[in-house]
C-alpha cells in the first residue's frame, strides 16, 4: 500500500509538472515574440468602411443592460454603417428596460434593433445565431452584458479585416472593478495571464487560440463557413474558434486594444463562471480533439490544442494531490532513506515556479513592476486550489455528461469596494459541493497540524496553500448562501432546457 501511494503521489505530481512545463513553454514563446505588434496590413478609406453589426446578447441583466447599450451607442463609427442588435432572452424586467432604451436611441437616429426571444433555444449561441440571420453587417462585434466598450473599438478592429484571410480579431479584456476585493484582484491576475501571455504566445507562434465569447469581431462569412453557431457545448465561442481555424481562417490577437468588463464580485458567481468555462472546454475537447489530431496540421498546433483543451483536468490531479499529502508525509517518516522521495522537488518547482513566473511577467508587462504580483501570488494560487472541486466536477461532467444548459454569470453593476446593489436575486447559486470543499478544508487543516506536530517542515508551505484555498472558497460560498436573500438565487436563469442537446462526437481528450 505504501508503494502504491508513493507511485500515485509521484505520478500525480508528474502530470501537474507536465502542465507546468507547458506553461513555461508558453511563457518562453511569449518572450521570444514579446516585441512583436499586431497591426492591420492596411486601412480602409473612410468612405469604404464596411457595415458592422454590434451584437449585445443578454439574459436577465437589469442592473447592467442600460450601461452596455449606452456604451454601444457612443461608438465612434459612421452611423449609416453601424447597426446595434440587442439580443435579449430575458424573463424579468430587463426586457422593458432594454426595449425602452433601444426605442429612445432609435428616436435619436441610431440603427438599434431590439430582438427578444421567448424560446431560449440554444441559449447564447442560439441568440447570436438568430441575430446573425437578420444582421446587416458583414462584420459582427460581440459584447457580453458585463462589458463597457470604448468609443473607438470598432474603428480599431475593423482595419485588420483588410486581410481577406482574417476571420476573427480578439481584443484584450480589461477590468472595471479590479480593486473591489481580494477576489477580484486575483481574478484580474488570472485573466491577465491568459490575455497577456497565453493568447499572445499562441497567436504569434502560429498556434490556434480562441475567441473569448466577447470583445472580438468576426467576419460573418467565417462564421458561416465554419458551420455557424452551434450549441452542443456551453462554450460556443471556443467550439466555433477551433472549427473556423480548422477551416483555414486566420485569427488575430490585438492586446493593445482592450475592452473593460465587470468581474464577478462574489464567490459563488465566480465559481459558476469557472464551472461553465471548465465544462465547456472539456465538451469542446470531446467534440473536436479527434478532428484536430487527424487534420493536416503541424505537430506544434496539435500539441498546443491538446494542452489547451484538456488543462482543466489538472484540477482533478490537484484534488488527488491534496488527499495524498498526509499519507505521503507519514510514509516519508517511516522510510529508511526518505531522500529517495526528493524526486518531488523538481516537480514542485516545475509546477509552482512556472505559475509564479507566468503571472509575474504578465503583470509586469501590463502594469509595470513586479512586487504587487508577487504579493498577490499566494492568494491567487490558493484560489486556484480552492476551485479544484468546482472545476474538477465540471471537467468530469464535460467528459461524460450531455447537459448543455448555459448558466450566465450574474452582474451587479456595482464597481466600488464595499458598495452593494439590490441585486440579491442575481448572485450565483450556492453549490451543493460546497460541503465537499469544507470537508477538504478540515482534512488539509488536520494534515497541516500533523505536519507541524511531527516537524515535517517540507510539507508545511504546500499544506498552507491547500488549507487557505479550501477554507477561503468553502467559507465564502457558505457565507454567501447564509446571507438573507442570497441562498435562493439565479432561479430565473435556471429554466429547464427547451431543447434536447445533440449528441457530441465521441472523441475523448
């Protein structure tokens, strides 16, 4: 049994180290291309600017609907070549708010179309598909309800399409409420790593990268050529991205262009968002990875796709690692030569060291300086560990389940620290697996106390991270569930599915 535990422990660390090595490879690819800039090959003449449709999909967004529609109305682009579509599937007061705002803007001479669906077939993908069928523009720019696009965003993006091979251009996400709390600061750091390092490295090294569902402009013909919006996964953006690039369309990432968005400010909303992203990426892997691996693509593109689409399985290995910390620590004390297990040191370095370098470099290149990122690293790493039950469950459901119900992330429209809104009914749901998180918190705390009592000091730093992560995520979720008016939430968003999901392809990642 001891041998089995040691083998499983080292294998688990080895898998996590492999993902860490991949993260380091992305960082090196980014550093090699660090000075490159994504610039349009030419610019449209003012008189030749193409017609653009801005799509604003929303569902029950009463606290931010006005903010988004007003921001879209301020876009600086010729009025006769700009259409704004409000794609509203709402079942609450959002509908009357959005409709009234659209009518007011039309009275001012703007081309604003309000489309409301009673049947939420296909969820967000269905709304985008319905809007595209009647869209006037040959180019489509999408913004989710939590975004506030700047006036120049259309003019800045459209010129990349002077290259007829370009199918999509993605802008970087910025943050409206980054400094609201420790949770939002950690979220911003995680997203900055994704947008500064991952997207840049993949795009500039010739690998596939994905449209993020918002703050990106599509050539309509690229969407159609790739098979259109499909809703057999809950990350329709990632699914379409891979299909479009498999069809030969070129994607461009323009990190110098940004669009700010509101980050989820409570734990259960954040976990709901992470669950959707994790589950959807695994669904996309199940659907497309076999096609990608058999396509006439370079080994570099295929390898990157494997890591990209399967990286959420790492959360399952984190859970195994958490469970094995205590028995591994006790077994070490009984071994005659415990130094034989020092193989885990380079594995830990590969995992934790790559995380530290990845996010510190991203922070430095975006904001300047490193100290703020270094101070925030322990909290960010603890948060990632605390999410492992939520995201690990999502990965399993994405691999084996057939449910494609899209659950939106609640937005409250409140950006200042300490401020509250009336959006009690828009908080994320209390997850049943919160009890498992609390159980892991107790287990890791007991393991930490035993490590201190037995003077197993090498295990203490890692157990501190595991304890902090599960305690933070577990207690924050429980606290939000117990606050008045916050335990029974997101009911409006949880309508039963009005369609049966199509059978995905049976290719496992």
